[in-house]
C-alpha cells in the first residue's frame, strides 16, 4: 500500500478533482527549478555518499528537529552539533530510533507529506515509520545510500533538477562551486550572494567580518565608499560562479535612502560598535537600498526575506547557533518600510525585487497591491511556516485578485533537506492545480488558460524571475 494518496491535495468534488488531476498530470514531469535554498554545494562537488539516514533526514532539517524539540527531545539527543563542540549523540541508529518513536508528531503537517514522499518515491519504502519499523527502514535506506544511484549527483539528475541555487555568505571562497564547474559534470548548481554577516551590525563578529571583506577584495572597508566597492567586487565574484540573485534576511523590511554624508556617518557609527538598535536597523535599511541600486547596475535579482525574528531562543542560539528552528514570524510593515527604496528604484522595469514574508496578514493588504503597481516588485512564494497546501492556497486567494499570477515568482523550496526537494515541488504543483481547478469551476478562468497558468506556476515563472 503506498504511503501517499495519489489524489492528495485535490478537491473532494469529483468534477473539480478530475480537472485538478489533469492539470497536475500536465506539469508533474516538468523539470525542477530550485532557485533559492540551502543545500550544501560540497555534496555536488565531492559527490560522496550521504553518511547515514539520520544525517540525511534528521540532523540538517530544522523542520524535523524543531517539532521533536517542541515535545521535549533535546537537540543534543538528535545529533545537532553544539557551538562549543561539546558532546552530542553520535550514534545515527539511536537518533533514527528517537525520530521514529516520535514520527506521529508530524501527523497533518507538511513535513509528514514531504517525508512520506521521500521515503516512498526516493527509497521505495511502503511502510509507515514507527518504532516497530525503524530498524528495517534504517537498514533499507542505508543500503540504498551505499549505491552509486543514491549519490548526490545521481539523485540530482533523477529528481529532474534543471537548476539549483545554494546560498553562501559574502566571505565564502566558493571553492565547492569552482570544483563543480571544473569537474565536467553538467548539473547546474549556482550560488547566491547572502551578505548578512557584513551588512547587519548586530550579526556576531560584524566589525571583524567587514575587515575580512576588505582584505578579500583589496578595498578600504573602513570607508563608506570602499565598503560599497567591496560589495560590488564580491557580487562580481559570485556572478562569475553562476549567481543570478542576492538574498537578504532582515528582521524588518525597513529601507532608507540617506545622502552620502549621512550614510557614511552611520556606517562609521556601526563600525565603531557604539550603536543603538535603532541605528543598526537604519543601517540595514540603507543597505537594502544600496543593494537594490547595485542590482540595477549588475542585473542580479534581489530577494528580501523580511519579518523573521531569528534565533528567538537565546539559549538555543548560544548552545547550537543559527538556523535551529527558532526563527519566528513577526508583524511586518511593507508599505511604509519599502517606500524609501521604491522612491529610489521602484519604477525601474529592468530591476527585479522578490518580496517574501512570514506575516500572512500583509498579503492582501500590502504585498499584492505593491506588486500589482511597482514594475520592480514580484511576490516570492509562501516561505518557512507557509510552504504548505494551506499556505499556498491562502497566498493565491489573497493575492491573485490584486496582482494576478504574473507578478509572482513561482515556487522555491528553500530547504537544506535534499530529498525533500521533489516532494516540496510536488506539493506546490498539486496545491496550485487544485486552486486553478476552483477558478475554472466558478467561471473565473477558462480551462485552456488554466493549463497554461499551471505550466507557468510550476516552471516558467521561477525560471524567468531568477533569470535562469
């Protein structure tokens, strides 16, 4: 018996379900464009086997371990590395057993659907993961991972991935991307420029990071103009390694457009370390506008992931570091916050700025009206907590009537969990086809148009938005 229902996520009404199924079948085999995510480029550079099932499914996936932590399982017991290098569980079978013992916690969540899809369609497993099946499931996946067909490059090709973008910091040497390019392998794995560590004054080690940026580029990053020149140099380096986009993970969508003198004074203040939280936020806002101007110069697509209150748990951040499942949504203003940047560059049709939010209340009130007016803006897909059937449906219902489909950017999976990539794109394609079938059923979209839109949502819009 299959783990996943072949008609999952389709409407219950028979006629609408049949149309949703037909729409889905027309896009199910399309190549995957994965334009934003956090897979490790070393996987594809080295093409070594994945170490074991626990390190493939549990240790790197904050969707998985945050649920277990919420029920009292410690990150240490799940093998998540500590900042201080202290002892954590090192036996992958014990980690897997804890995962299996708590698998019921994922019932009804998108994580369950992604995991079941991966187990069934990647590894051929047809039994539900539970304590009684944990050992056999582990052994089966372990045996698969020992085969050449389950190495990263082979899975990349099997998943029908046309392009996959990773995300690297401004100081990264991109050695793995260079190795991929020089290996002769034809898989397209590109980088994305993520400068948070040298843009956010509240990022740990900010001043030292800026000094390193100067050393790396040969620019005087103690001066405002030298600092901007260093960013331009690193952006060019990233573009030479395939990058088509930048990414900015800021706590707010605030932008500023200060004059050169005021911007230089603010830069000197944050570089000194003697700054307030307000000044740090203002500097981040200034840098969003500066990055938008640079995108206008070099053609890179700009992504703004705003509204995440990152590393919410002081204790988890201190013990385990960033990206450990404690990025929590917060109220986000876009209309007022983006205005300085939009006044500067918002009407430029050759510029593409993709907006992401964790505050769903802004979709209909702010984001769709903004994207439906400014030629530079596009809406990124539901992200983090909302890349689910319900989240995608709410997104479409809140935004389509105002900005249509073609001011959105398709789908990206934004994941560290490699085997979940086809599962996440499958959920997106099914969810969008279900929504399109409802538009046809209620006379708001012609059936032939629905098939065209399904192709664009599954493939064309992301490829165009990210200039791939």
